C-alpha cells in the first residue's frame, strides 16, 4: 500500500516490464472452462506449485473447493518429459476419483519440454488406463503467452474437439458458447433463451458447479454442467452464438469449419445494446418472437437510465479487466452518459484498439486505453495521478488504487477476493444491467453524501 504512494505521474515507455498485471495465466482459465463439463476432473500437467496456484485462484474467487490433479513434475520430469507422470496420473484419477472426463491442460514447464498431449493421451488409452465410456480431453495452455482468457478459449475448443460429432440429423438447437464470465451470467444467458422458447446447448456451463447450495454433503461432481452427450450433439445444431470475441471465436470457427454449423460472435451481453444484440440474434436464428416478459425487463433498464441519467452524466470512469468484458462495459457506460477515461486490459489483440476507437469517437474527452503486457494497473494508476476519475471498475487488486486515490470501486471481473455476490447475481442481460446501474449509482451517491456540506445533505435525491 505504501509503495503506491510512490507512483509517479511521469509515464515512460516500457517494453519488458509489467507492474501489477491486469491478467493472470492461461491454466486458470482452462481449469475454469473444464469445470463447466459435468463430471469433469481438471488436471494440470506440470508441477505441484502451478496446480496449487490455479486451484487457489478459483477457490478464493468463488469460495468453493476447486479440485484438480497435477502431474507433480520433479527434476527428472523437467528434463526428460512428463509422459510417465501423466499416464500414472490418469490411471490414479480414474481409479480413485472416477470422473467422467479428465481435462488436461499444460503449463510453462511441460510446454517448454515439448510434451505432446495428443500422443500421451492416446498411449494412455492404448495401455488401458482409460476405462470404457470415460474420456480424456486436452488443451495447450502455456503461461508465458496469452492470459486466463486465452486459456479459457483454448480449453473450450479442446472440449469441442473431444466430444462434438455430426450424425447428419439436424436437432434444431442453437449452440451458445459463453465467454469468460460468472456462473450467474451463464444462468442468465440460458434464462433469456428459455424465456423465448429457444432450445440451446451451452458449453461450458459452470452454473450450479461453482455457485451451488450448501446441502451438508460434499459432491465432487455436482449435478450441473454440460454433459458429454449434450456436447456431442453440437455438430447437428442449426447455428452457434459465441459471446465474447477473445474467449469464443476459436470455438465458433471450429464448429463452422469442421461441422458446417454457421456461427456468429457477439459481445458479452453486458449493458443495454449488447443484450439487445444477443436477444435479437436468438430471435433471428430461432424464428421466435421476443416475449413481453423480456420487453418488460428491457423497459425497466431504459426507465432507470431515464430517471437517473443526471447522476451518471459526465462521470469519469477508469477500468481494468478482460477485453470481452471491458469492451461491453465501455459501451454501457457511454450509453449512460459516463466517460470511460482510462481503460487497460492485459490480453492483447488488435481488435481491442479498433473497437475502442470506434466506441470513443463521439466521446468529448481524451480517453486513454491500452492492451497487452504493458497495459497494467501501474499505468492505470499513473493516468489517474495526472487526471482524477470519479469511479473505478475492476477486480479486487484495484482496491489499493481506490484507497490511495480515494475513489469508489465497483468490483467486477476476475478475481474478486473480498466480496460476495458475483457468482450469484449476473452482470449480463437486462437484469444484470439493472444491477450494474444500482452499483454505479450507489457508489456515486454515497460519495456525494459523504462529501456534501450540511447545506446540501438532502434526504432525497
């Protein structure tokens, strides 16, 4: 905390240094995606320390025990390869824990050695280590490139490659591939589709896995998540919707190229416009009308914007997080009349710059944004030092900047380590938009009440 007070407003170009990164590593995202498959046991092909960190990151965020295996590399494995460790691990996991699926992701160490997961997995099958009816899926997720969003995307594609088939008999379903978001968000995406009467197959689906009830009985494999049988039918679906460019494009393109299932990648449905796009795409692909119940929720969002726009208007916001979430949030705060003054994401991509320029073209402020390794929270703090903002949006690590600069913080994204609610209450959809506006408005007005002189301290807004 004290070190932050030495942050200077003098910004210098950096090419090989990241301070307080706005990201984490690929295997965290891969492990999370794997938990969206029913009866799946994630496995980290690397050292024990890597697996412990990945499990810890997810456990601290969701306050649920995240179970995963590790190949437990030693010095020998690090030099000669981890094939024997992985085959032994597969045998032990199926024998002791009896999952339906083992989802293997690599780490820096196994990638540097060059372990071939496809070859090792096939050898495990040939050696009889995989029981009949059980499955192994895998993804390459080295931590020295990409971020947790990249790892999520790679594992989602690995899930599809492991299960999807095409029988030639259309099932009239729509595939929905959610981006890196909360279990509550996935539940909301499914709820909107159900309200329209649209039959969807959602992969992955962590709702009920990482936000389930306390029953007094521990279940290693909750009765939730997409089943292998459901995933297998995705090759017969009429279309695919991917929600989040970084997290779902690879999976959508795979279903299109391999199974001729046409796909469309949309933004994460955060805010009014992005949710409109999701609902409209469901309508167009299914031929179903949008019901009055959904129009009612949308009208509530518009009503709140109309009633409270004077409190949102002109407020400057700084945010850090994943690109799919950040782009949707930027569009939403602009819709509210707020100014997305400063934006950073640790996940690189040319589309981020292009989309940000498009979103900001009519904003009357010199907004700054950056993506990639050098787009970190240190840079965000430097920007704020030079010109203050009214609101911060991002994960728990922003709380230090919030305290140091005395700025209200809206916790959003990954990880959130010091609050509850993100896994239970959605940020997507019209109900999510209302929740976000409530949080924005509460933070803004709480600050106004705190700072108001006696003559302006009113009972009512």
